[in-house]
């Protein structure tokens, strides 16, 4: 059986926690930040867990991460 290839784009966007959860960063935090409130920007700066609907797809793209 050949080795699986890691999706390089996905490897740069996701990371696994110690407990095995997959973390992702929020969208809408790269530009046009002047109209966004400080609280909203602070919330977007953090990371969040990948949704249950997308978890299987992401795990398939990053098998060795």
C-alpha cells in the first residue's frame, strides 16, 4: 500500500491539539479591520474547532499531522 500524500494547502491551515481535535483560524481577519469592533477582532484572532460536518474531510487531507 502506498503512502498517503498530505494536502499541502490544508497542512498550512489546520493543526491538531494534544487531545486530537482539529483547530482552524477564523476568516474575515486579514483586511478592512477599521469598521470591525475591537471585540469582534479579538474573537476572530483566536482559533476554533473544525465543525463536525467538515472534520472527516479535513482528517483525510492531513493524515499524518
